[in-house]
C-alpha cells in the first residue's frame, strides 16, 4: 500500500466510527478538528506542538519523519506508558481501549505514569518506528487512546487523545480527537465526552444568540 493512499485511508476511516467516544461526563472539554491532524513526513523530522487545553502552553510535541512517530513531553506532562523491565530505563506511551479509567491510580505492573527521563538529551518516546527488520512500537497498527496527565494553573488534570497509527511501509498517524476533565484531580474514562445535557445547553445557547441577533436586526 502506497503511503499516499494510506493517508487518504486514515482520513476516511477516522470518521467511520471506530472507536466512537464512549460514556459521558458532565465536566469534560472535548475537541474534534474538522479533519484529522495528519502526522506524516516524506523527509526528516517535523514537529506538531500539542496544546491540550488551549491555554497557550505546549503539553506535548509530536515528532515524526518517514520512519517514526513519537512524542516529547512538556514540563510536568506524563502519559500512561509501558515501562521497560530492568535493566532498561524509561517507557513508551501505551495504547488504551475505550472505557479505561485515566487518573492518579491508573498505573499497575508495567503500566505507569511516565514523563521522560530527567536530563535525557533527546527525550523522544516512540509510538511507532520502521526499520529494515520490521515495525515496532506499542502504537503500531493501533486505533486507540493515549492517556495524558498535565498541569493547568498549578493543578493536575487528566485527558485522552484518540490516535490512529499505521503499521507498514511508512510511519503515518492521525490525531482524531481529544478531551480532558476540567475538574482538577478527577479521572476521565478513555473516550468519554460531555454529557448530552451539556451539548443541549450549548446548542440552546447558540440558538438563543442567533434569535437575539435576528430580533435586533
């Protein structure tokens, strides 16, 4: 499959349904761009700064080239990661299925909160990588969630990012949507979105503004 075709395939399948956000919480901020954010380069490293909550601070940076996709952590940002056993150090983001609880007590066994090794010169943690011997990385071939812990105004918040990552020929990925719990310290389920009542209130508010504008005119 040619890389160009895979990009189109990702754009199409991203909106066909799997896995649609499941569950609802009333204090969630949810974002879905008009089209997926494609992580793909035919050359050397490109960077996509990721501002989780729109406050102007970068929580993550996605780094990608023709043979790998990974992340660099902003200050005090961590992801639920697969931790390498001794004597290796560090870990890599772990793909999560819908419904997994993302919060302060989510770590167990080799799944732990990890935000990079202090003082490491590069600080790049791979989602997928392609070599002459094959494809590797926890996110290779996955359509799944990344669990994220980040700081906002000095408080800890939890969120998820829905990613789709290729597993052959070229390192191609897509950021489809993301959400975070606006209450500090409160966990969020992977895939959870605002409660339907929240959407209704937002819709009614928008309609009221339109009606008021027409009345004024």
